[in-house]
């Protein structure tokens, strides 16, 4: 919780923004935003002294010397992933049916169990969407779960490849950007050639100015 810790240090100490940024692993502009209350939401400060990460003596050293870098007593406890269902923020839970519908439509080889682990939902919900018996099926619109923020692209790709292998089919290859990639290559090639022509033209102009009227070549007889 670096932002919450930074908020506490800004409000309760005279440490410089550079010292707070270095200790919390944030950019100095983020500390400036917290200090100016420009952050998206008002943060609740987290006391690093009570958390056992700093001592008041360490803070006093930093306040006395702006060049001093605070030393953390211990790192914050890491949140470990459990075997339970994936946690999804409340604000995104309403998007789950759309993400499930997208996977069912575009990757029917993916099993309900795989979708359940990827999206963090129940097999009953997935089955209802497959059978179109879901209570809100009329308002469900298939949307990419990666775009919705329900999973990472690499996680989705890994499950699709695994499901395709298990089903004995070739994993799909995304060729949607092939045309754009070729067009980009052509555009870059044209820009490079145009730049080369412009450089040659500039050299010609400089040469013509150097050999203009009144110029006498000392090596010419």
C-alpha cells in the first residue's frame, strides 16, 4: 500500500517528496499529487511506524538530512494467492457475464472449469449463460474479458492454448493486425526514403551555395 503510506508520511512528517518517493517506490509527481490532494480519491493514511516498517528515529534522521534515504525495517507482508476463487473488485463484478459470454462465443473449447478459474465465477453461472437461461441474458453482451479488466491477456492466451491442445485442435492465431503491420512497414520505409532524399537535397543546396558566384577554387588552374 505505497500510496496510503506516502499519504501518511506527507501529512505527519517533514520528509521531502524525494525521500517519500524513494521509500514508497513511487514517482515524485505522485507524491506531489497526494500532497496537493490531486489524487483521484482521498487516501486513508497508513502508519508505517505502527506497521513496523519504520521507527520514529529513522524518520527524524530523514527530517534532519534531506539527502538521507529511509531504511525499511521489514518489507510489507506479501499477499499470497490462495486456491479459492479469483477476487474481482465490486465495480467489475457486473461485467463478468459479458466476459463469460465472450469466451463461450469465441473459444467454445474452453471448459467451464477453466472459465471459472479465469473469471472468478461459478460453473452454475457459466452453464446458465451457455444455455441462455441466465436471469439477465437479454442484457448480456459478449465483451473481451481482458478489455473489461477481468483477467490478463497472457492468462487468457494460456487457457485458450491449453484447451485447444486438449481438444486436439490448432490454437487460433490472431491475424487481425497483419494488414496494419504491413502498412506500418511500408509507411516506415517510405519515411526513411523521404528522409534520405531530403538529406541529399540539403547537401546539394549546401554544395551549390559553397560554389556560388564569387567562389574561386584554389586548386583549379
